């Protein structure tokens, strides 16, 4: 019996341990966890069909992962003003509000 179990250990490949959540967190799950808000008004992002408020300029308010874009709190006052202006204007919108990479000091 002992020889048989030893043989199985060597011959039968080890099964991979499955992660606790088979679906990786990302996509819409991450988006909802980031709690997106309108930079112009501070209300939650989006608007209903009949609502007569302007087009929302949304940013996340909470950092969930390293892939989260720059949050409302990380944007400077001038960045917020520029972002609002771009979203309300008629020109093409650029979404290049990236965080600056910090250099490690040695």
C-alpha cells in the first residue's frame, strides 16, 4: 500500500490549486469599486435619460489597484478645471491624466 501511494505521488501530476475567486477581479468589478464621481458636481458618475444636467466629467474617487487612473483627490485644481473645460467644449477629448511615476531614491 505504501509503495502504491509513493508511486502515485511521483507519476500523477500535481493539480493546480484554484484561486479562491475563479474570476479575476478587473473590468467592471474594478470600475464599480473605484466609485466614479462627476468632477463638476461631485455627484455619482452618470445621469438618467430625462436629467437636464450637463455631460458628466467622471474620475474615480478611490484607488483600487495600480491600474486605477488618477483619482479626483490626486488631480490639482488646474487639472480639474482643464478637465471640466475639455468635457464641456466641442473639441476632441484627451484622457491622458496619468499619475507620475515616482523615482526611488537610493
